C-alpha cells in the first residue's frame, strides 16, 4: 500500500454523521506505517498541516453525505459532483478543502456513506457500511467502491 492518509469527518453526536469518527476509531487500531488515520471531527480544515506533514500519495476523505441513496450505501464522489453534496455540519465546504489539498497530494478520494438520520445514535445500517469500508481501506481495495454517477 502506498502512503495513505484517511481524514474522517463527522460529528460524534450527530446520528449517522458519527460514521467518520467511528471509522477513525477502528482504523487507528491497525498499526501501519503506510496508513495514517485522522479523526477530523467537524473541522477537517484544522488538520491541513497534519496531512501536509505526512506527505501522502493518497488522501481519503470519509464523511456521511446526503445524496438521496439507500442508507448505508458507500460511494466515491467524483470531483464534478462535490459541489452538489448536502453537508451542513462543517465549517468550510469539502470542495474548498479538496481544492487546497490538490497542491500537496497526488490522489484524493472522497468517500461518502449515505446517512439514515442525522441525530440520535449511529444506525446499524450505517455502522455496518462503515465496517465494510474499513475492510476495503485496510485491504487497499478501493476499486470495490462504486463511483457516483
């Protein structure tokens, strides 16, 4: 696996928006020099220096993203779709953050998980999707993640 930073975004108190921190907790249990995982909470812009310090070849950003899909669906968001995502829990839009990271990282992958609810607890269907995504990240099998059309 080439050096990868996984930037997990989300609010632990926001229902399925907690999927990012959930994935960060699980990924940080794996020991790997090539895989660095950051729980960015609701302010991923606060971690730009950390990402730059690790100088990864690939940056994977994970978040709960409302795209009118089935709850728990995992998808890659192509750059032309980033502006149409509905996220209200973050300080700056991910599109701005990604544009900034483009000058430091060769490959950026934005992965969304369709939430079921954005309050209360993390739902079982989204938690299960998060566990599947963890397996795909650890096994470096990103090709299994469908690209949003």
